[in-house]
């Protein structure tokens, strides 16, 4: 009796079963990933590692760790870390300043000076990075904990689509496989990256995230960590929260707020995160304008919905870019040409989210006029 091909085998002309396709890089053990990464980077002189725009600690720490790995283990003469947008949140400003991270805005870099391009915590087709379209086909390395975009697999090295709560966790895996001891600053950065992205290991956390967190903890500088987590805040920070709460509306199990114009787009994500703490909420959506773009941030507790997929499907209809995964996601939509009808456009976007939430016909209640819960003594 002829052998029955396995479900993973492929047919070749003539009907014979061929070997199954090789596993993606994301499916390999850390040591095998490292070896492939070093092979791709070998014989390159200057590397540029780019984060996503308006980078958060996870993206910044991962990029700096990768740059050091390329210099130390791959023989790259120089590896720079670049970013687009701004670093605006007080915690993120403190993160870069306190840890003295060597990151540079992309406007100060000439991309043609580099013969190795890497994207970290983002992917070529997402559009939420500062790499011009003509360079996206030249990306050599992609490392990202977000769901795989198939176009990313065109890169010679693409570690995407694995099961991680933070990209910092992935870089810890590489460092440990390479037997590299990070400096206290890099260890602290990676530790905070995991801590922030997984909300203290309480959201979309895997055992690998926990192992990396525990490996980094004794290597982190607790004093530096305290300076990052508790920075001084500008007056406009509190003014923005005043606007957020004043304009927030509750639609059944969803809370939505329009922050109007913001001083930094990453505050949109912070507000969406904070509003999720309102009791009874399964969804939170915050949105704001910044430099003629509409920034949105979505948080989800309902496991039947995927925040990343939802926001991507909606924003693609408006030529927007997005990124995210199960419980949290963000997007930006260009507002050029919508200046006259901007308010109507925002109402349309909110309506579509409410339809997805199942709250389309729910009458909104202003947060500040909602009945307060009974106080409890402690």
C-alpha cells in the first residue's frame, strides 16, 4: 500500500509527495534564529534599525538591543537606531534621557549611507514607520511581536508572528542565545518594555515573557526605573486629561472620547488605556488630531473581538495605517482633503466602531454626568 502523505506535505508534478515547507523563522528555537540573523547581517558595515513612529519603550529598547547585538556579534561596524514622529509622553522622554539611549530622528539620517536595514516592533507593510516606500523592499531584518503581515516574509530575515507579549522579550531571547550580558541601561529598558506592553505581565503574556522579565529583573537598575515610571508631568498633560474626561461618552459597555488636538499622539494610547479601568467597560476608544492626521487607540476586553484586525479593516477604507493585536491596537488616518467635513468624518468613524461593538443604537451618557458608584470604605 503506498504511503499516505502527511497533511503538511506538498504535491509535486507526477503526484509524489514532497517534503513539507521549512518552518518560518518565528517557529525556530532562539539559537537557530540567532544563527540566521547573524548570517544575514554578516559582511555589512553600517546598519540602520528603525522603530515604529512615535516609539514606545518596547520599540526603543528592542531597537537599541538589536543594534548592540549586530555590532557585537555580527561584526557590523556601526548600527544606528532611528525613529519617526516624536517622543512626546513624559515617561518616554524620561526613558530615553535617563537610560541615555543613542536614538536619532530619521530626519537627521541619510538612508543611503546604510547597507543593512532593520525594522523593529513594526513591519514594512504597516505604514506606521518612517521608512519611505521606495526602501520597503530593501528591508533585510524584521523583528516584531505583532501578528504577521505576509509581505514581511519577503525580507531575508523576518521573525514575525511568534507568541510574545512584547518585542523586548524577543530581543532577550537573542541576547541569551548569544550569551550577551546587556548593560544596566539596556536591561532596564528591555525590562520596562516588557512591563509596559504586558501591563505588568497581566495582558497577553506568555511564559517566555515571564522568563525574560525575571532574567532582566536582577540586571535592571531600580533607581533608573523609578525615574522613568514617575517623571515630572507638564501642565498640558493634566489639561489633556481634563478634556478626555469632559468629552468622554459611555455607550453601554464602550467608552469613547475625542481629545481634539493633542501635543503628542502617544497620549491617545495612554488615555484609551486609562479609560479601560472604568467599571463595566469592554471597549475603550480614544482619538485625536495631530499634524493633520487622526490618531486612534483601541482597547478591548471582549475576547471574541480582535482589536488589531478590527482597526486595520476599518482604517484601510480610509487609506490609514495601523498596528496591534488582540486586546490593543492603534491607527492613524490622513485628514488631508477632509478639513471642511472633519467633524462629520469623525462621527462616521465612531459610528463604525459602535457597530462593531454592538452598541450602535445605544444612547450615549456623558461620563461626568453618569451616576457614581457607591463609595466603599477601606
